[in-house]
């Protein structure tokens, strides 16, 4: 980790809000991408990341500077995403409408291709969304966010072997779900 990052983190641990604001600027895009992939909703992702940074500020004194700050922040963001997913399950239990996920628009000029791409993307997003958190988190961290297996295992607090098994099971479930639509 670059020395300037450690200096920012140390200043933030001493209560320097300006240093923590700079950390937020550095970390926000990565955490927002992660939350959007976990939750499938831009507004829910923004809420999760805002809650994560608030929780990080309150817990900054407990941050261990010998460990990578992005991994610590990712773990907090994942916890906030889990909280939101739990609240959504409760909301659905009481028949309250959940937020719709936004499907990105394809840049393809062919209208039939655009419709087909959107349909396929929606099927994949729905299949990923139906995965239990224990399978979805390792898959997103490694396949989409680009974390190594060792890094993702550390973030999730599991062994590398456990992580590998969860990724295998996630891919297996996705394959089964997508075969139904082929």
C-alpha cells in the first residue's frame, strides 16, 4: 500500500475528517460498483455505501492498519448490503413493493439485438440475484470485482477452499438456472 494511503488512514484514525473524506473519494467508486452488483439497484447501492462509510467512520479506531484498508471497507460494504437484502426480504413478506433493478442500455444499433441483449442480461441478473449471499458474494468479488481468491477469502473471513467451493456452487446454480431459458 502506498505510503500516502497509510498517512491518510492514520490521520483518519486520529479523528481527521478531511483525511477520511479523501479516503471516501478514493474508495467510493469501488464500493458503489460492488454494492450495485450485490443489490441490483443504484439507489439501494448508494444507501448501502453511505451506511458503510458512516459505519467505517464510527469504527475507524478499530481499523487495523497492518491490513489493507480497501478489504476492510469492502467487508463493511458487504455487511450493509446484507442488511438491505434482509430488509427487502421482510418488506416482500409484508407485500411492500421492492425497487426494480435498472438494466443498462446496450450500445448496439440493431434494435432486435438490443432487445435480445437486455433479455439475456435480465435473466443473468435475476439468476445472480436469486443466489444466496454466501454464494453471490464470492462470485461477485472474484469474477466481477477482480479480487484474487485469497483476497476475497480474507474479505469474507473464510478459507480459500471454502471460497472456491462457494464459487463452484454459485456457477453451478447459475448454469442450471440459465439452461432453463436456453
